[in-house]
């Protein structure tokens, strides 16, 4: 059981940690130490018996008993209680008290200790742990008032017992003196014992460090304490108040246990000189009043030192906690700032006064503003999605400060003349207090690429629907004509053959478009499987598959690092286009060459003798569904082949371009791939 650390925490019952099993020898040794210490303290108390009386001036054994039971974790009824009664009885009996009176006085010691421990366990749950803690003003107050209550209970019972044994009624003054010495022993000796017990190695090192840091001050404190005691108890003047100086000095400059030790020494000197008839307290005629005054003086001196020292410790601990909280808050703020600054989305926080509280680099880049920024920058160069200027009341920041939740797209006019689509989300922030100014946070996300991709997807869907519709409509039409002819019985075999060929041609175009779409999806959807790829070997397989060995020629081709399957699609599309787009009556010729023009890159050229690409269309032909000769029915196609080629090259971080062939004949497609 200990004074808790600290008692200011909420008193929520917590399971006591399981105590390590103690050996019987350790248990007996602790009991022996407790009995010995109590016996010595009781003998000291019996030496202070007033002249002609039966009551001692002080009873330090009360504090020793408290420390004994707390450190031992003793139960109210157990072997420690029996040992305490036996020691108290023995000391009183062998120092002259009658046997029956010694029994009563022993019972008073037991009752006072048991009541005190019971109250501490009830009002200070932290005493259930095996390490004492006297480190807060609340714990000190708990120790004092529970000690006073226990002293009152013990003295009330003891007064009745002593009166019935001696047949002499105990006066109220004697009862107060008796309660005072029990309280003095509990507060002065008990607090010193608890503090000494909690001074494990680290705390003793703190004491020695304090002395080592200021050795001159330590010597001065000791000299001042001795000189003050000599002045108080050798000069016949009421100078007892001067002992406050060394007590407060030690409490302000040294650990609490030092102040408690100074208070105990000062109290011991006061009691000793009073018994010897010297000092200011010896001037009091009534011995009991003198005893009561000495006890009150010792208690107040001890409490003053403990109060100052513990208050200082609490203040230092509070400062340390505030410093730790400040450091943690600063760390959290730095972490939050790092997170916000690393975001791709722009973040801006504003308040009702027009101040920008937070603005990350992404927001500054997106809104093209510098360090001297304003939340109105979006309104200065932003317009609504339908092209209207944003007036003040419609600004996202102003609306959010009014409590609205804003989600809208804004067109941002950039300094280079381009327009970016910015998606803005503005949200009001909850007030931290009643008087807190309104605040809001805005999040900006550049969705230009998404908008463009969405538009491209819509165009892609429209083109696919159109290209699928044409051959499908033709197939349906030819099929209806054939069925009508068959129903009427006018089916001419030659006519049916022509219609079947047209139906098959439409089906072939539809199959070609579906295959192209699947190939387009595969070219961008599958993961790259990079390996050493022999271009000559791949090209040989492509020409063999198309039966074009005699129309495609190539010299030595290097090895590249690429995806073999995609490289085959790349060359197959280029060779297929070169063989397909030739003038009527012209035998297609394709020549493939390659060399290393830049370190780490292989440049491949595919040249043909075809009809070529019209002027101004050489870049456009790499777009999906772009057909340079789409209006010519002699050259059917899906417009996906070269788009697939470009995507494959781009996925390998290469480049691709097209230009007219030598003498303006045909086309040369040039692309690069990583060298192996």
C-alpha cells in the first residue's frame, strides 16, 4: 500500500498487479524490521513522558507503524497486527506501565494504525500497490486528515479504557495532547518514512546530484539549520518561527525527502530542548499545554516544508507535461503539414476574417499563386462551367463560411492561356468555441485529364457504335433481301451468291472491327513482360503468318528489351498496313531496318511503297479511329491499327512518328524501343 501517484487522477478501481511471491525468509525479515523499528520508536516516545504524568510528549511509533504496514501490505487482522500489539504492550509494560494499562495502550496503537490504513484504502485506492507515493498535495491532504481521524478514534477509545482502568477520568486537554502526539507521529515520521521508501536508486541519485551541483549551498543550508536551532533553543526569546527559513529553503531547492528530514530533525530538537527545559516552549507553565504546542509546532513545520516541496514538484511536473504536450503538438502539426504538403490535391483553409490558415504547394501550383496568397485567387481567374465569372457571393470559400457544403467544377484560366478543369469541394469547419471565428477548408483537384478522357470515351463509344452499326445494318439488309427472294420463289442462284458475298463482306468488316477493339484493349490492359526479343525472329513469324515472305525484306536487326507478344502486335500492324495500302496494280514492298542512334535505344524504320499519308495527317493517323483514307471505299479499316502501335511503343517509353518515303513515295514509320 502506498500514497498514490498522483491522487488527482480519477478514482477508478483498477485491479492490483499481482505481487511477486515472497519467500518465507523475506517475509519474516520484513516483519522483524518492522517490529524492531517500532520498538525503538516506542522507547523514544516513552522517554518523553511528562513529569509526574503518564503521557509521552511525542509518539513517533505511530508513524513507524503506518510505514511498517504500508510497506508490508499488511492486512488489518493478521500476524503484523499481532506483532504490533505485542511490541506496544512490551514497551509500555517494561517501561513502568501496569499490565492492564499496557494492554490498553497497545490496543490504542493497533486501533489507530488499523483505522488509518482502512481510511487510506477507502479514499486512496493507490495505496493498494506495493510502492508508496507521496507526490501530490491531495495525497498529503489525504494522509493528514485520515491520520487525524484515526487519532481521534484511537484516543476516544483509549481515553475510555484508561479511565476505566485507572479510575481517573482523562481530561479533554489530555485527550487533545494524546491525539496531537499520534497525529504528529503519523505526519512527521510517517511522511519521512514513505518518502524514504519511495526514494529508490534514481531518487537518491537526484538528492546526491542536487548536493553535488551546489555544494556550497548545501553547506550553507546545513550551517543555517544548525545556527537557527542554536539561536532558537539557547536564547530566551520567542524565535521558533526562524526555523521556517531552513525548512522552506530545503523544500524549494532540494527533493521532498530532504525537506521532510529537516522537519524531523527540527522537531526532534524542539522536543529534546523542551524536555531539557530550554527554548521558547519550556516557558509554558502547563506541561500538557507545552506538549500540545510542541506537537502543533512540529506538525505545522513539517506540513509547511512538505507543502512547499510537493507544490514545487507538481509545478515542475506540470511544466514537463506542458513541454511534452507542446512538443507532441508541434510534432503532430509538422506531421499534418508534411501530409498536406505531399498531397496531389490542393488544400486551402480560410477564416471569416479573410486570412489563409493553410495552403499546400499543390494548391499554390494549381491556382498559380505565390507565397503572398489570397483565397480570392480562384474567383479572379476562375469561371463557372458555363463560362460565367464567379461573383463574390458565389465564391466557394464565402459559401462554405456561411455554412454551405460546396461541390462544383470551375474552369481555371491559366497564365499561359490554357484552361484547366478544377473540381472544388468547400466544407465549413466546426467551431472550437462559442467565440471562434468561422473557418472553412477547400480541396482542389485538377480533373482536366479526367474530363478529356471522359470526352474521348464518349467519342470512342459514338465511333464504335457507328462503325458497328454500318456493317450490321448492311448484314440485316442483305439478309432480308435474300429471305424475301427465297419466300417469293424468285431466288436466282447468281443473285443469291452475290448477296451472300456482300453479307460475308459485312460480317468480315464487323469481325475486323471486333478483333481490332480486342487488340486495342489487350495492348493497354496487360502487364509488360520485358525480356530479350530478337526483332528478326519476330518479323520472320509475322511475314510467315501473312504469307508475305517475298514482299517484306530486312537486314540484320538488333535485340531489344521488350514484351514479346506486344512487339509482335506492333510489327504485325505496321506490316499489315504497308501491305494493304498500295495503289491498284502495285506489288507491295516493305523494307525494315534498324540501328542504334542513341545510347540504350534501338531505332526501327518500316518503309513501304504504298499510297502514303496525305499532308498534315502524319500525326493524326496515330489517334484511335483516325483513317487517312476513310472516304475511299477501296481501303477499308477500323482506324485502330496505328493507335495500337503508338500505345505499345509508348508503354515501352519509346517514340513513334511517320513521314513520307524517299521521293514522296510511300510512308516511313519510325519508332524506338529499349536496347537489350
